[in-house]
C-alpha cells in the first residue's frame, strides 16, 4: 500500500489530480454516451452546441452550406484533388480539406500540416526539477517570448521553479541520432503564477541558455481564448516528453468526448499524455493544457498499472492504466491569468503573453489571434511575482456591439488600454479600438483587410460553385421534413395557444444562428430563384449571385477603409462615437440585402440580424429607398413617391414586387421574436397587421419561397410556418406579439 509518507509532495499532488479527473469523468458517463451515439448516427457537426459548431466552421473559413454539401457527397475521394467534393483543382483549398478532415470524411491533409507541427514542436521542451530525492520531469511550452507554461503539479512554487530548467531539442534528429539539448534556467523572481485548481503554472525563462543560445530562437505558441478551436468528436494532437523521455507526438489519436466548463476529456487506444503538454487541433492551435490521465482502478479504488498490478508512483505516468486524458481548457487558463494583480516587470511579462498572440512566429507569415479579453494591469504584487486575483473581481458591462463584417480574427486584448475593431464582450470594459496601419492592418498584429476580404470572397464564390450541382427543390423530401417539424403542433388549438406553440418551436429549433453575412448564404443558395438568378425583392431586377457577392465585398472593403480613416483621425473615440460612425458607413455603403424587419428596430442584435428568414437580395438603391419605413397599403397614389422599388411616403412603404413573400417573412419574425418590435412609433404598428395578412392571402406561396424555406431550415434548423401552412395565418392570434 502506497501512503503519502512514502511519496514526494509532487507525486501527492499528481495523485490528487488523478482522483479529481477520475471523479469528473465518472460523473459525465451519461453525457459522453449520448455524444458517442450522436457522432455515430449523425456525425461530428451535430454532437456539440450549435453555436460552438458555427464558430468552429467560421474558424475554418467554412460555413454550414459547405459542410452540408460535403455530407451529401459519397465518401470515395476524388482522384484529382483528394477531396470528396467534385470541385475542379483551382477551387480546391485547405478549407475544404480541413472541413472534410474535421467531419471524418477524409484523412488526407495538406503538407503544411507537417510544417505547422514542426514549428509548434520547437516551442515545447522537457521540464526537469532537481531535488534531494532526485527530482521529477514534465513537459512545458513557451507561450510568449519570455514565459513558459506547464502544470502546477510539475512546478508548484517559485522555490521549486528556481531549481528547474527547460530543455529544448531533447529529441532525435532526422538521422535518428539525438540532438544536443539546449538548456535554459527558469527565473521565477521575474514572473511566477500558479493555480492548483486549474493545475497550471507560468514562469519566466532566462533569455540565454547556458551555451549562449537565444530563447527567441525557439519561438512560442500563441494562445487564443476564443471559442471555435475544437468541438466534440474532433481529434487532437499532443506533443510531449512522456515520463521525461525524448520528445514524441501523438497525432490525431485522441478524440474529444466531453467539454466541461473548465476541462476537456479526450480518449485514445494508445498512451496518456504527459503532464504540461499542449493539446493541439489540426491547425496547431493550443486547445488545452494536458494535466492528467483518467485512471483505471481496482475494486478497492487503487490505481492500476498496465500489467494489472497496483500502480506505484515510481513506475511513472506511462505505466498507468487509464481510460481517458483530461486537459484544462486554455480559455479558462487565460481568463485566470487575465485577472492577475501585479505591477512592474511581472505586469509587463503578463501583458506580453497576451499581446504576443498577434505576432507571427519566426518562419511564419500567418497572423496569430489574440486571446480572450484582459483588463489593464493594476495593483502591486508583494514580491514582484504574479499572484492570482480573487474571484470576485468586478467588471463593467458596456451595452455595445460593433461589427465590421469581414471575418477578422478576434483580437480581444492586444494591449492594456487598447481594444480592437470587434466585439466588446459582455462584462468587459470597452476601450477605444486600436489604429489600423496604412496597409489596413490592425496595430499589434492582424490579418490585413485585403487578405480577410479575399478569404471571405473566396468562401462565398465556393458556395456558388457548390450550389450549381444541387437539386433546387425536392418537394417530396421537403414535405416529409415539414410534417416531422410540426408533428407536435396541435393546429386545432385556439389562436393564442397556436401562436405560443409556434413561437416555442421556432426558438427551440433555431439551432444554428449564422451571423449577418449575405454573401455567404443568401446570395449563393438561399435566395436563388428557379432559374438560378437572384431577383431584387422590391424591384424584381435580376442579378447573378456573383454580381452581388462582389458588390458586397467592395462595400465591405470601403466600410473598413472608412473606419480605418476614422480611427486615424479620431484616435480617442469612445464606444458611442464608434457606433455612430459605423451607422453612417453602413447607411452610405449598404449591402445588396434587405432586412424586411429593419435592423434599427431591434438595434442590430443577433440572432435577429442574421436570421435568414427575413433576409432577401435587394439592390442597394431599393434598400436605401425603403429605409426603415414600415409596410402599408396605398389606397391612392397621389401623395406617394413612386419608384421601381415601390411606393413610399413618410409613414409607409409598399413594395412593387414580392408583397406575399415579405409579408410571410415579417409574420415569421413576429412569431419568432414576440415583443421585440412595435414599441416605437415608426416601427410596425399592430393596426397594420391586416396589411400583411392581405398580402399573404392575395399572393400564393411560390416554388421560390418553398426552396428558401427548405434551404434555411437546413442551415438554421427552423422553418416559416406561414410558408408551410398558409391557412394558419387566419387562425393565429397575433395580438400577443406586440410589446
């Protein structure tokens, strides 16, 4: 029997971590089994929360339409490109291959995967802690030009870190012979932070090795606290020094089976990870800090070794029989580090960890994204080393959401006192955005406006190509989907009960909530007419999808240039000034897309802003002509201003075309988002409901609307009841939808 007296303090800490990891794993058995069944029956895209899946797809520069296209194609790879998608070579790219790999449809990957792994591995080393009893080993990795991260049970205190070193290049070379390790001392007197619950320690490393080699030569792994780096069912990679052995890799052997609030569980049939190792996705982004195996135990609760005997600490981690691996989610580590209270050198080094996330590493041109938001450093640590702040820190909520359409990486904390063009998170203090460089680059490291626009345009045009080979509308399949969707709705209920049941269904089934990006989904597929052209919802003018995609890309680039110029001119602008400038830019450079329920009525909030059911292609002129004026019928035309788009006066607008379609879209919005609009004089008043009902009754549902409804249901998950069951319009009691 092994007792605490017979083992070191470090080993005691590790045993405690094993016990906690085992308890967490056992408590989640039912959830893991449900995840396993979902992955086996439906696939990885359906196992996780829809919002997390959407963010993962966005991070891969993909979206739901591309994922669904891949799902429908037989799994036999095409010989020409190695992809299951029938795309010509010039359109085949890393986004397609990465998405197929994520979905388990294709094990191929680009050779850049190896190059990325090689670069990532350089920043990882063996941690050796010396002690009178002989010491112990772990794995650590650089997370900034000066800071190393490992587990708390590897480095538990500044004193222990002072007796430790990090060895890089402790591995075999291409010829199979060992390389010469490069050893650096740790300097906890400059920086040391640790957290026993999350099992991490961060410590400063000397700038020069014993041989005079620069620490900078080994680069670092930028950390990103944003969601979207990995989802349930995805495979991850671990680079490690197991049991203090030379550096080794476990490539795509560990599958994520559970995501807890602070931890992630991943399983494999091979070996557990090594304490302090980084856990990577296929893009070599750090997903988690590995810290423990989930051990097998006997009937008495004792840990078992791989040979079935009782495990003893001196056997080493690699001899432990285990069920799964557990890592600490890197976003939680970053959040805890962001709340450090420190000053001086420690504050500067902590800040460097966050700002260095946007700096390309040596040999790389790809930009790096920054982690979750970090408050400005304040306070004084007693010994100059970082100590964790108490959990009860108070934040200021700023009710502001600023979005500039291109999918720029989320630079949420480039440096104290700065805040990027992006989304100030709820619960954070919003400071002014950083300036953009003359080249259109966010100061502190970012993707250039031109690069981001090119990526966005590329993804939208790929969706156009994918749509070309698809069946426009499958009536039989859609009828089955419709009947299944409304199976629990009692259409004999009274009008108010029917309305409430539909509202509940629309919200519950709205599983995926795309952001407002008409070029990605609306133009390439959702809003196409049977002739595969787009028609302006108000004027009826026709356009190709590519026309509007390229026009919107130009408008987006112009908006970004305008914001860049504003920031250069108004460097101290606050949230109110930024929001006002964005409103001006959007009004002067509108997209060719119409929200039939104007954005100003719901303050541009999501998911309303990106809800596809009320987004329609509409040339910019008609978009501006209608503005945010509510719909109405014109009994006479003497006072109305006429245009190709329709008729307008100060209190109302009547479209020239598509009155039935916009009426059904507006009625959907009222059902899906009750009590959101109608509380202002210029918003749609309740007394105009008969206008919508008349337009709905007078213009029958067309094949175009049936296609739209089916396409949106495929993307978002919910449907428009007024398209599926037009007869319900007269039965639903809409009186409860107004504030």
